[in-house]
C-alpha cells in the first residue's frame, strides 16, 4: 500500500511563459479576426503596405532620378497614351522629369513627414493628457484651455502661421503639423484616463502602494492605448494632407525635393495642356489618404472590444 502514491505519474505544471503567452495570443487572434472581417480595411492595408515598400525601396524601384531633367522629353504623355514614350510610364512633367520616379520618392517624403509628425505630437500629447487627468486641481484647467485655444484656429491656418514664423522646410513642416495635431491627443488621453481612473483596478493599485508615475504609465496608459492607436492612424492621413497643402502653398518641402503637394503646385498651370502632370500626384494623395483612413476604421472596429477588458 505504501508503494501506491509513488506509482502515480508526476503532475507537470506549464511553464510561466506559456501561461502569460496564452492571453496575449488570444487577444492577437481576436484582433486579427476582427480586422480581417472588414474587407475594405484589409484591402487598404495591402495597398498601404505596397506604398510603404515603394517608399522604403525607392532607390531600387524608381526607374529614373527624381531630379534628372530630360530636356528632349518635356510634358511627354504616359507610355500607355498616344504620343507617349516607353521609358516614361506616367509621362514627364514641365521640366522633363519622370513623374513615376517623383511620385515614388514623394511617397517616401510624405510618409516620413506623417510618421515623424505623429510621433512628435503623440508623445507630448500623452504626457499632457495624463498630467491633466491625474492633477485636475492644478494643471487640468491651464492645459485644456491652451488646447481649446489651439483648436479654435483652423488647422491649416495654424500650420501656415507656424511655418511662417519658423520658415519653410522639411523639419519646420513636421513641427507645424505636430503642433496642429497635438490637441487631439491631449483631449483623447485625458478623457480615456479619466474613465480608467474610476475603475476598481486603479483603486486597488493605489491601495497596494503604487506611485503616481507607476499609475500613469504602467496601469492607466496601457488601457488607453486602443483609442490612441486609432487616433494616430487617422492623424497620419491628416499629416499627409497638411504636408501636401503646405507644399502647394510653397511653405512646405522646397525644391528640388519631390513632394506631392509641391508637384501639384508646379503643375497647376498645365491642367489643360498636360492633365497627367496634375492628375498623378492628386491620385497618389487620394489613394494614400483613403487607404490610411480605411485602415484606421478597421483598427477602430477591431480594438473597440479591447476597451472593455480589465488589466
């Protein structure tokens, strides 16, 4: 009888990594399932991925230099139109530059402006929003009134004013767009943090002795990430539009760099004689912004259920 307990097989406990990885894998599967259910967002994500690949590998994909001028091929139609040249698939502009190559390099510049401006506004926006939510007695009113003043001005007018003060250029364009999109992050972070501060897990963390910084960045902020991700995606498309608008006004990226808004500005006098010079940059802006917005809608639909989970 004493040998019976020793004959039982030992109980094997799963490793801690497997226990912690299971909820994350389940959340990832739920996210992918919810995102893929939106066919428009899935198709837009594929288009956006292709655009990003073109921007990253622009020197390898572009058939010509974006600033090289072919004086013998000025305003040549696309190769698939009558009178076009086989070496210029989308034709050439008023200076004899290959439009396809300029669009590819313009995608690299536009996406870089969008990503940089989103990061430059997201980080201080989160900091200010959390500060306003955690210190409502002293800092909430000054921060939010400043954001209200910034939102009272039209975004493009505010961006033009900032660029007029700092001067035109790539870096100043990113700073201007970051300033314009900052209030949206501050308001969204503050609203999400105030909602999370009323939950039981925050009260339990405080009773356990968690400090203010730990509550802000380890407890509350991870549960506010879903709306911030969606807002960052939508702000990315807004940044591309604002960069194109500043470039069109001559206040953004300066020549000889290829930028979609600047390409539209230089081609507006040739709408009747060479429509492709204006149409191609406009289509590039349209497709990019539409794809980003559709991806943002898909992210919102996929991440909404995650807002209900308790950390």
